[in-house]
């Protein structure tokens, strides 16, 4: 969430950033926010003046009673009753105006970093890095959903029977490979200094608002109305919320966390090969990395995260590219995002397998996540997160790119984790 003071003092900068995002009704939203803030501050000023006057009158009344001037004291006491009624009215107005302002602020996305390219869709994203040779597959090579059926390692029809489309059942070596990937990703992350945590798979409303999934992605989250809890769309939500309402010491930076969780997303389904099989699921596994950083170091930390994901993909020997997302394709909360995509030779297309983002102070402001600087003043921290990695499309890329006429050759880095070299 943007700070209202920043919006008020940097109106043109905010509008320019929102224009890069192609945010509709930006000028109207910004001006409504500034007006709501002005009204809130006007009420606050009047309320402060009344409270100050009431305090002074209370002291004067006490002095008059002591000096025996009870009639004058009674007149002043009547005035304090009037001031009390007015202060109650102002307090109620102030509370409502603060709620209205907060609701407006929740609807305004983050301002993109200056290096974010302009654009309206994924076609405008900037390819900043590409590595790995795209393999030439044998005649008769298959997409992963056909390989899954051939080797009986993922059963999409059984998942549909149990839950519905988008909930696959992993079987035999498919289940072991899935578990191997989870453990491999966690080990790579912890070796890089990330502290592993296990977190709830359901979160409360405050957690959803804290990291920006609410109200922006409310329709994409599974919701238990009875307890008002949400199934997590990513481990980013519970892990980052560990630090909600926390004031850190400057010496505690950087904070590095990693977690494996299943993820749940109600994303509206479409049809076609681009969403077949593992390409788009309602439940999937993901290993996440989260960093809480000093503002002066967050972009250096973002580069470290990008290089970390690079290293994993290099070990897996998967051809990949890195995209700097344009303003129109960025997430609501992000200031700068890099997407990693693996090339699926069997599908002849790129598959997104990771997003690594810097949110700057946007989430921290919602979370009230601060630190004491060297002068003892409170500042907002910077938050970052990334997939390291999302399993479904990594698994799809592995199955498709590593297939041979004899079976699927497991990358050397994963063999110690799964205990076999081939799926055949």
C-alpha cells in the first residue's frame, strides 16, 4: 500500500507510475484519495483543538473550585459537556473517514520501478537473459500429459474424479519425483542461507490484506466463510505475515526464509493445450523464498535471488529465459518483477516457473513492518519474494525435455533425491 503522504506530495509521480501500469481511473482514484486525506486531517485538526480546549477547561474548572468560584466553574463545566459531544461526533467522523481512506488506498497498486518497461501485456515484457540449449527430441516425443499417462506417473482423470479439474494425483515415480523436487529446492535454499519454516496453509483476512492478495485477488482465493479463513495462493502470504506488526532492529537485516507449501488458486479456467496437464492447476506445490531487507539493500538482494534461481535451473540443465515484466503485466503489489520461463520442447512454448519480485515498502506499509534506523526513528522495511521453484511447470519441463526413446532421464542433481535415474 502506498503511503498517503507520498501520494499527496508526489501526485504527478504516482500518476506517471500508474499510467505505466495502465491503471484505469488513476487520476480519479488519486484525487479521491488526496481529498479523503484532506478531510481526515481537517477533522483531526478540529478534534485536537477541542481536546486541547477541554483539557484547559478542566484545569480552569479545578482552579475555580479551589478558589470558591463555583458559579464560573459551573458555566465552564457546561461548556465542557458541549465540547465532549462535539468531540464524540468528530471522533466518529474521523474513524469513518479513516476507514474510507484506507479502502481507497487498498485499491491503488504499487508504483513500478523506473526500469520497468511500459507495456500492456506479456508480449511487451523484456527478455533480459537466456541460457541453455533447447534439446532436439526424438521422433514421436510427447507433451507431459501424454508421458504421464504412458508411464502412469500422474493421473489427471482420477484427480478430476476426486476433486475436479486442476487437482492431479501423482503416482509411483511421479510422486517420488515430486517429493524429490521439493526436498532439492529446500536444500538449495537453506544452503544459500534461507531459514526453513513450516507455516499454516490457511490464513486470516488480516494476512491476506497484509501481503496484498486482498482485496485485489479475493475472487481467486478459496474461502471458508464459516471461519473467514483463506487457503493460501502461495507461501509468500503466511511467511511474510510472520513479520506483521513487528518492529525490527537494523542489525536483524537481512531476514531470509524459505517454505514449502501446497498452493490453492481458483483461477478461472480456459481451454486448450496452453492450460492442459500441469500447465494450470487449482492445487500445486511450490517452494518459496522471502526476504525482509533494509531499503538500501533490497535491489542488491533482488539480484541475489535472481542468481539463486538461475543456479538451480543450471543444475537441472533446463533451457530458460528471464523476463523483466512490463507495467501492464506486473502483479498489483510489485515494484519490479523478473519472471523465469522454461522452454518446453514438446509443447514448443515457454512455461513460467518462477516470479522474483521486490515490493519495496508496499507490503511493509500494509503489514506495519518497520525497523529502527541508526537515529532511532521508525522506517518501513522492504519485502521481496520469489518462487524457488513452482513444481508443476518445472516437472512438465523436465518430463518433456528429458524424454528419450528409452524413457525419461532424470537430471543428475535429482537422482540422489528420488533414487532412480529413469522413468520407463
